[in-house]
C-alpha cells in the first residue's frame, strides 16, 4: 500500500510569493524540508511504500535552474527519487508548452515522478494527455464532488481514468469526502484517492505521530480512524 503525504502551500500564499519574487526560494526550502522529513519517516518505516508529493508552481517550475535545484536537494537529503512526486498544473503548457515539456523531461531523467494536478479545471483536453510526460493524473475534486448528484460526474471521472490507464498513467481522485464517493472511484478504477474522507490536513509532526502508531499495519488517520481500502491507497494530506 502506498501512502502519499502531499505538501501544499495555499493558493493565496503562492500568489503572494510569485508576485514578490520569493517563490523560488520558498519552493526550494519546502522541497528540501519535505525530502528531509521523508528520509526521517522512511528510516523508521522502511517496510512501508511511502511516497511524497510536493506541489510546484508554474513560476517555480519555469524558473532558472529548477532541475538543478531538484537534483541538488535529492543529493543532499538522500531522498529516493522514485518516491518523490512533483505535482504541476496544466497551465504551464499554456504559458510555454515547449519549454515546459523540456523541463519535465529533464525532471524525469532525475528519476522523480510527475503528476498533473487538478486535471479538468484548466485548458487541457483528454487528447493532450498523450503529450504530457506525466505518471499520475489527479482528477479535480469538482468532478468527484458531483458523484451521487450529477450522473455526468461519474462518467467524466471514468473517461479520464480509462484514457489515463491506456497511456499507462495512474489516477488519483481528489476531494473524496464520502463513503459513496470512495466506493465509486474505487469501482471506476482510480488507484489513489485523497480527501477529508481520510483526513483533514495534518502537520508533519502529526503525520509522523500517526505513522509511528501504525506499528507495521495500516495507518489509521485521525477523525475517522479509517484505514485505506485494500485496493485503494489513501493520500494523507500533509502541510508544510
């Protein structure tokens, strides 16, 4: 079973950091801190498949030397590249698609994985998925929230999931908040899910505490005390 702490900065904070020009420094700090946390968690739980997802802003990704920064962080922290997932949004392909493709290819060469975050809310069509060198497609919570109320919502989630699987990509359903939504996305074939059904956002300290308490078994996340389904992994939200 894979657990994915997701390190996120609020959209408002990202906007301020980008406007002030501090996003590169802040982003580099978040990435290094997150990787150091992963190394510490993994050292005590080497038996768990523990992945780490870190959101990357468009300005950060397209900034000078981003690939070098990621490579340096991996080297300094001794983070396993294969356990690091960098999440990007589809807007980067609108700003400068050719450069974005080059940067993503260079990141893949480092051994990290890439996720296309909030898919369906921006500019991408299903046909564009084949052009993106990503490993994971994250279906926006707006579609998942409609499951059970809007028949089209489940159809859209199923269509994206089916195409992603044909392209050998995994799928994460975002915003899973109810048991019905969990069951629906499981039945559709999504490999991963994240949302309040599993947990509210946790600090790194709180996540480590729950990790330590699992004693080799599934992590029981707070509030609900739920463990992941045997077929559907839980993406536990962490905050930096």
